C-alpha cells in the first residue's frame, strides 16, 4: 500500500497556477503551499526529546524522588501535628509542627499551613500554661490570706 492520496483527492494539473515568484499553488489554496507535500520531514522520536528545564523560582520543581517524598511527608506531618495539637498535647505538637514544616521547606515542599497552625497551637498552649500558673497563684494567695484572717 502506498502513501499516495486517493485519485479523487490528488490535485489535478488544471487547478495549479504559477505565482509571480515562480512557485506553483493549487487554486483555492491561499497559503501558496502544496497541502500534499510535507513542509518539513518528521523529526520525532527519542532523539528529538528535550526534557523540561527546572523551575527557577522559589521552590525547585525537579529534585530526586527521595527528597520530594521526604518533603511531602514532612509537610503532611506538620499539618497533622498542627491540627491534632488543637485538641491534645498542643504544648508538644505545636513545636513539632513548626519543626516539620521547616524541614519540609528545606526539602522544597510548601508547608505554610503546618507552620501557621504550629505557631497558633504553641502560642495558645503557652498562654494556657501561663493562665493556669496565674490562676493557681491567685488561689494559693487567697487561701493563705483567708487562713491568716481567721486567727
């Protein structure tokens, strides 16, 4: 089987005209090229493949798969620590979320949510601990003062 077009699709010589620059064009074809002749030979295949250039912005787009996986894992852990820290052991999980988000950013992954949640949880829990200390100090001082009044 040949790559020739069917006879009904083959341009006839009666439809050809000669342009002023000497090239022939099929009538009705305004571009001045023959649609049946390829303009350039196909140069595909693996030899023509050019890999994409890495992103030159803030985060590297192409890294080794180990670094990418470790960065994503650290970002996920930071987010989990930040969320769980609101409900339990926030004084421990808040700093862990900050640490994991810093590690993730060092490896090229975005971990902004984990870092923000970690800071919020840490600040809330530090304020809660300070509040308990002040509360119990006031109670102990009140009990001591009331015990001294009864004598």
